[in-house]
């Protein structure tokens, strides 16, 4: 710093010290002669008490300002006495400018609040002895004090003018100091401080002007308005009497803009609107009349217009309204009060606020806390009604829209119905979960607040537990569905109408009995077919307790048929009049293996509710924001749901792969080649987030609801088997729909199949192997039950054959001796070749045993082919040349391998492969080998049956 700079700095410091010393003396006099006497005269009326609290706060602000100024003076004086050089840090007014500014702002805001409530007027009207003494002191302090009427003005002047003048002194002194500095950081710091103190001066002027403007308003308005609207912190920003503007016809005769509310006064009444929820539409096209310029004002429940006679008037009101709204949203005024102009000053259209609805309507008396957009709830929010209802979720244009959780109290119960659902324009629509207060749970689809489409209703409580899985319409069970009555131990599979069993239905009982009947309004009508556990079949009329009545035919398992009229009398058992036919030696296969529901429940009419939702999703363009509504919840939604039920379509949890719809459609196009497509579908179907994965999980739930537990009845096998095939077909159709949409969005056309395969063939060859593991446990159980008798007979035959040593068995099966693999037998000196067991064709046997390790019919056929190749390889080694087995040689050898493999449910395995194999394999090598395996299976059964009939037993080893 140069010598001249030091001299200027010293002069500025000396001037500042003198100014601070004078100011501190003034503050001490104000404190002693004004504030302390005023604080001694505490009033007793409520208005006076409220004003007194403000005076106490004003005194606190005054003391804080005084203390900090005193500290600044002390430090500066100490520096003068110990050093001749100064730095910026020595000037608190600069170095701690923010704190200085904050103290002045707090003081003048509190001072203005006291002015607004006419605090000085109330103080000077006090008749206490303390005030009489104070008036004498005040006369000594204020030289211009003349009359009683100017007492309040004198107090007003003495408590702000010295402080305001001192701010101006700061500006002059800092400006002088600034001139002493050359360019550099210190000069920049002082320059900035000067600007801030200039702004402070402007701020003080505006604060005092607003306070006086507002005080004048309260004096002019009636007591009623003042009592309800007057708040110390509230400031009048504009009055339509000063800046003319009018509201919609007959709406108001005066408009007041405050810093927190907009008030419309009409006669003796008024309306106020919180500025945080006021939007000003400057692009309003409303035409009130020629030469009128209109602003549209939007609030949560009302919209009205402000009309000005010239564009300038409209512009000023628009600017003031927007500035006031912006400052109200920020929670603080500008510095200075109207300091921010130009770009970026318009308030945001999206806001977060709490509001209580008061007008008639759906939300009357409800409190909404959340996001708003142009006067309407829009985004995330919470609605709470006084009766206990509340809704947390997404809103759009003032209505519930998107995902939401709604609690509805049950009348006269301390319980709630909890809806976790998707909403559309204020009503439940799409997938949701409802946990009712009576412990029942519904998981499924809604429309217009009613259960509609596919859904599951379950009552898990101990009293009358049940579960319904199926179609709903208008909040009632309608269409195809499955009902589990756990009390009765029964399952109903069939059609419904208005919550009643209606139309064709199958009932399966825990005891294994099942029947098919026609129902009308929940009651059985007409005749039906009853299948008993012992394979007896009754065709005719029967009661709910399964007692035969009227005409009917009872076919026994031994082939006898009793046809006639049946009655049941109490204590006398079943009675009949009719004919017993004993000519049949065996029960007709058609009756023994009766399959129910095939004609009455066409597979394409089952579970339409599931398919319809996914189809609608594709038709809607697979918009990501609607995906959950159509296909069920996924991982990104609501943490609250994780604590609730298991979910209908997905297991929530983290997945490595992100399945966004735009990514899904993009990836679909890239995986159209067969091998690539297979991998993609496998990954998609295993995901709980991919639409195809969700569809598969929904179908799994429907399948298990029908065929697991009580539903594991052999008479439902064909229903189940054709259902799984149809699932594959529908999943392939939905994949095709997604692919078509993806290509369409890219402006491409779907490629035509070049191999001539139909959609059904592709569904069977591509999709069925991928989804079969999901249904295999229930499906294979049905196959085992259906073929239980044949498998038992086959197993007994296997037990008999297992008693033979290898060579005896080969001989017994008429395998030609030159094909016996004797060279493979490694014997010790104590062993005889004729006693060796389980050594021949060992590799083929072990290969065939792998048949039960996979669920895929295609893989099972590959295992069968490898078994054939192992047999042929062993024979070629024995013959020491390539040997192609003719059928006459193959069957005995294959029967030997089958007998040694000892596959327990071979009949079930064979028929599952036959029913679900790829149609393109029919007539080829796989078909030939499967036919050969069937022949072996049937031959082993016939051998055992023949032994039974002739009562000769088996050959001895």
C-alpha cells in the first residue's frame, strides 16, 4: 500500500471511528430515554399485549445492532492505538458486511411490523403513570416535539432515522475508502460492500414505504377486515384504487395484492387466495369487451379474470403479481424488495404446497399436500379427508392418476380397506392389490373403481377360508374361474354369473371324487357325470352330498353296469330299481379315463382376463408409464408394497438387467435369428420385470390355482395339457405383437417366415420348451395319476425281470446270441458269466436313466436317441463291424435296457413326450424311437398281465 493510500485509509478510519462513536452515543440515549421506559409500561388488553411482544422483539434487534456496532468500534479503536497500517479485515463494515446487513434488515423488518399494527399510536395512548413520566423525558430528547398529536410520529422518527442516517454514512465513508485503493482484490471487496450498503438504503426506504402504505390501508378499512386480514408481517403491494383493475363481473369492487395473499373485496365480504397457489396466465385469450386487457387468475378451486383498460396497466399488475408469487414461493422477499427484474423472474408453474379444499366436490374438506401445476394437483401428493380416508400417490390434472395407495375406513370398525392400485382420471383402473379390513385380499384388475378382468380374491382367515381365481365384471365373479372352498375341501372349476356358479362346472373333492354338472344361480340342475375314486362312473342326477337320485347309470370298475332309478332313504342306504349288466368283462376305456371340461371350457375362453390386459397394452403402444397398469407392478414402484402381499405377476427383487420398454422394443429387433431369439426369450421369460415374464407368472398362478393340490386329479389331464400348449401359443403371439410394434416404430415391415412354419409350430418348438419347467410339477403329477395303473403293472413287470441275471434275461427276451456283449464282461476266477447282473449294455442303461433329469420333451427325445446310439455302438463292438439294428433286433435290446433302467413312471414320461413334442418331429427318427419305447413299455405290461391271467408266476432265474 502506498503512502497516499495509507493516509487515505487512516483518514477514512478516523472518520469511521468518529461516526461510530457518535452513533453509539445516540443508541445509548434511545435505549435509556425511549425503549426502556416504553418496555416498562406493559398493557393489559390483548391487542396491547400483542403489540408489546413486537416491541420486545424490536428491542432485541436494537440491542443486537448496538452490540455489533460497539464491537466494530472497539476493534477499530484498538487497531488505531497499536498500528499505523490497516487492512480490509480491520473494517467490520466490509469484512463482516453480510452480518451487518443481516442485523439492519432484521431491525427494519421488525420496526416495519410494529408500524403496520400501529404500535406507536397504541403506545402513546397509554394512560399509565409510567407513560406520563416518559412523555416528559421524550420532550427533552426530541427538540421538534410540539403537540400531543405528533407523539407517535416522534417515536417513529427517533427509532429509525438515526439508524437509517448511519447507513448512509457507511456508504459515504466506504466510497471514500474505495477511492484510496488501486485495482485489486481489496478494491473489489470494498466496491461490493458499497453496492450492498446502497441496496440496504434502498431496502430500508421500500420497507418503510410499504409499512406506511399498509398501515394506511388498515386505517381505511373497517374493523371486520382489519381483524381478519391484518397480520404484522403482511404488506400491501398494490391496491386497485391506486392502480385501477377490476375482476370478473360482479366479483369485487376492490382488489388488494399483499406479499402473501390476493384479496378480492365485495361489499362487506372478501375472498383471499394464497399466492403460493395462484397462477397468472398472461396468454389468456378471453375477450371481455373491446379495449379491455385480461389476465386469467388460476387458483385450486376457482378461476377468474382481471381486466385492465390499457396494456400498461395489465403489464404492471402482471409483473407485480408474478414477483409477489415468486417471492412467496421462495419464502423471502427480494433484496431490495423489488430488486430482481428481467429474465427468470416468473414463478414456476410446478409447485409443492398444502391446501384444504372447501368447495363442494370429491375433495371437499380434504387436505392435499404435494405437487401442483396450474392450479391442480399434479405429480406426487397426499390427500387426507376428515373421515379418515387418505390417498398417497400420483395425480394428473387434479385427479388421482397413476399409482396410488388409498386407505378407506370401514364403518363401525376400527379397520381400513387399503387399495394399492393404478388410477385413471380419478378412478381405479388397471392392476392393483386391495387388503380389506375384514382380512380378505384381492389382487387383480379394476375399472372405474370396480373389480374388472382377471383377479384373485382370498380369505386367509381361519373362519371360512376360500380363494377365487378368475374373471370379474362389475365387481362380481363373472366368467371362467376357480373357487377353492377350504372348509368343504372342494374346488370348483367353471363359469360364474353375478357371484354365483352358473353354467358348466367341475367340482373336485379332497377325497379324489370329481363331477361335472350344470349350475344355475349357485344350484345344481339337470344331470351330470360323477367319477368316483374306485373308478366307478355314475351318469345321472345326484345331490350336493353326492347321493344318487332319479334315473342314472352306474358303471363299476369291474365292467358291470347298473342302470335304473336310484333313491336314498334315511338309514336304508342306496336303493335302486333297474338292470344290472354283467356281460362286460372290462370297463370301457372311454369311461375309465374320462376327461372333463373339454367341450364346455374351450381353452381359448379360459383366462381371457389375463390375455386381454396384455393385448390392450400392446395396442396402446406399450407406453412405459402405463406398463404397470396393464402388466402388474415392477421393482421401481412403492416401497410400501414390499411389506405387503406376494405379488400377482412378479417377485420383487433386484435384477441385473434393466427392462425399460424402449430398450425392450429396441432389443427385440436385434434378436430375430432363431438361436439369438431363443436366448432372448429365455432371459425375458425368467425376468419378473419383462412383460412376457409377467405374463408367464400370471399364467403360472392361474395354472396352479386349477391343477395343484385338490386339482391334481387325473380326469383333468387333457384340460391341463392343452392349456399349457395354448399358453405357449399366446406368449408367441404377444412376442410377435411386441416385435411388430418395435418394427413399426422404426418404419420397418415384419419379415415373413421363410421356412413355412406356422405360428402354432413355432410356439411349440420355441416357446413351449422354455415355459414347460414352470408348469411341469403340476402337469407331470396329472400324467402320473392318469397312467398310474399302467405304470404299476409295468413296475411289477420290471421287478420280475430284474430277478434275471444278464444272460438269462437276454435269452428270455429273445436277443440273438451273436449280439450279446460277452466281451464286455470282466470276470474274476470265482465268477460265472451266467450269474452276472447289470453289466450288459451298461452305457445305454445309464443314458436312458437320464430321461427323468429334464422336463423338455425335445431333450428327452435326444436322450432316447443317444440311448439308441449307445446300444448300436455296443452291438457294433461285439460284431466288430458297423451294425445297423433292424426293428426285430432293436426291440428286444431296447426292452433289456428299459428293464435295467427301472424308470418308475415311464408311462407318464412317454405320454408327456408324445403330447408335447415338437410337431415337426412326427414321422422322423425321434417318432420311430418313441414308438419303439412305447412298444417295450406295453410289452412289459402284457407280460405281467399274461402271468396274472394264467397264474403261472414268472420264470425262475
